[in-house]
């Protein structure tokens, strides 16, 4: 085994040598392992039908995804399973992991919209990670996928859920919903506007089947109950090995939501009208106040709305909350999550003739 990875992918990412150089090995089963950069490992089997990015550590205190990625890389190196898909594993932000914080200077998961001016470590990392993903997808014509794994900073009425980014690509995301159900996720949320998150980057630039996964709550490294994520690991391994996905859970349901609005903080006077520790998917009836900023009041629209990722402390110009409503997608036809040209409209249908907003 490559001596750089003999102590484990995570250990090397957190404590790399000062003289790191890219290296590669070929396992006895013919799988190539390339250690492209600190925190980036590429896996190439003799034949592949998909190209899958699995990223973690974009926020340094969200550690369950980091442990899961480390475990998957170790299992491949030990030949516990043999992938039939090309894989790119990422542990993104070792400095933030060491500091047990989301980021050092700037939210890394808002920097994936193209090359950034290098004003801080996060901008440098975003540029490098975008280049790594672009090079990975450019190497072949396999079906592109990207799972960006996170953990929520607050309680949630859905403990595990996926967020599918809106993009200009016509990508039928029904296989992605099938994967979410097979991994025993509780819910999916379909976006309506473009963003600059890591999963959006792959969806927008490469037409990838992409999603941000929220895996439980933040915890210290190695203090996660990884047993909670066994179904997700099993589904990932099945997808990586081109096997039939596990059956959805027969004990819990699966909820679908569409984003109705994004509340953006534009001034330090912004305030949420509810407790800062409110759980994700807390419901507000029509007319209930959600936030206020310099006399502008945001209230729940007709039918009520649930709030996701509320955070009044974000930087000016960033999202302070997503507002969502439940809906039932028609899975008998292609399901697209496309950004419409009209600023307040998005269609989730094959021909864009039916709007759910």
C-alpha cells in the first residue's frame, strides 16, 4: 500500500507531510488508487459505468461525513469491496476540522461558482476542489454523480435529508430520489434558484446527478454514532459496485418538499421572528411572521411554510433561511429541477408546462 495512505486517508489529510507529492498504486484486484492532493483520492476500476464524487469536510465541524468517507476509502484499499465506478473522494477543509468550526474566514460552501480571487484559505480550497472535480469528470463519459455530505447544526424534524440543487441542465433526478429512499433518508428538498454550493457546481457545470446530504447533527470527530448511517453506506457501496440498491425502509415514510422562497440577509438589522434554535422544517401557518429587516416583514404565504437552515448570523448577502412546502412529485415522467428564466417561477415537469409554485 502507498505509505502515504497506510495510516488512513483522514489521518494523512489532517497530518500531511510537508513534502507531499501525488502518488498512485494499483491494488491486486486491478483498481487504481491515485492520491491526487491532500484530501483528494481518485479510484479507477478497469471498467466503469459511472463517475461519482463523494465529498465531505466542506464544513469542518460536520464530522460524520468525514468518518464515512475515510471508512469507504479504507474499505477499497483493503479490497473489502471492488467498485465498478470511477470515484473521487474528498475531505475538503482540514484546517476547519482541526479547529472544529464550519470555516476559518469564509463559508466554503458558497464559493463554487467559478474561480475565486485568493483572499483567504477557503477561496484557495474552492479553486482547487473545482479544478479536481472538473479534471475528474473530463477523464471519461460515464454518468456523473456527486454526493456532498454534511451534518446539520440544529435539530431537524427530518434527521437525514437531501437537497437537490436547481440548475440549467435537463437532468432527470428520479434516480437520485430512488437513491435517497434506498439510503433511508427521511426527505428530499428540491431547490428553485441557482446557488454556489459544491453540489450545485457539479449539477450546473457537468449535468451531474447531485445533492447535498444532511447526515444528522454536528459532533466532535469520532463521537458520531456511525450506526445511524449504515443504510447510507450500504446504498453508496451498492451504487459504487453497480449492484441493485437496497429496498427503501418499510418503517418510515419519505417526504418531498419544494423551496418556495429564499430569505437573504441584506443588512445587520435582520432578525428572525422565532428562536435561533428552531428545528429545521418547523412549520408556520399562513400569515405568521418569519423575519424582519428595516421594516420589511416576511410572513408565511398561503398554505403555510416550513423553515430550513435558518441563521440570522450569516454574512450580509447570504441566505438566512429557506422556506419550503410539501408536494408530491409525479414520478411517471422525467423530474427536472431546472431554473426557469422568470425569477419567481420554477417548473418540476418534463415539458415545463406545469408549475408547482
